C-alpha cells in the first residue's frame, strides 16, 4: 500500500504546484490587462490562451459591471484557493491513511 500512498502524496504535490502556477498566470493576465500589452506578443497570447476558457465560463454567469469592472479573475483565484485548501490536504490525508 505504500506505493499508492506515495502516489497520492506526489499527486497532491503536483496538484498544489499546478494550481499555484495557474493562480500566478491569472495574476499576470490581470497585470497585462492594466498595462495594455501588445496582443501579438507570444507570451501574452499564451497567457490569454490558457486563461480564457475558464474566465469565459465565469463571465457567462457573472457579467462585467459598469466601467469595465471584471470580477472573473478574482472569482477564479478564490476557486483555486478553495481547491488548494480542500483537495490537496484531502489527498495528503488519504496518503497517510493508506501508508
């Protein structure tokens, strides 16, 4: 059972890293939107390409408010924080239980 325990620990660490990195990418996208960066820059295109699918889903339910105030990045960051504080400890706990 220690193999499954080690796998769950590794999976929890990987999920934590991916969620943390994605949160920083979202913060980078917010900063890019403030400075009006070149939309043809490959880095800017990459950031838009990996954040747009989730942000568009959130925008379907929560519209952009007057003055162009978009709460979708903040809601996505809160969802990531929730997943990091619920999913990652749950996986670590399962690993300890099996090990």
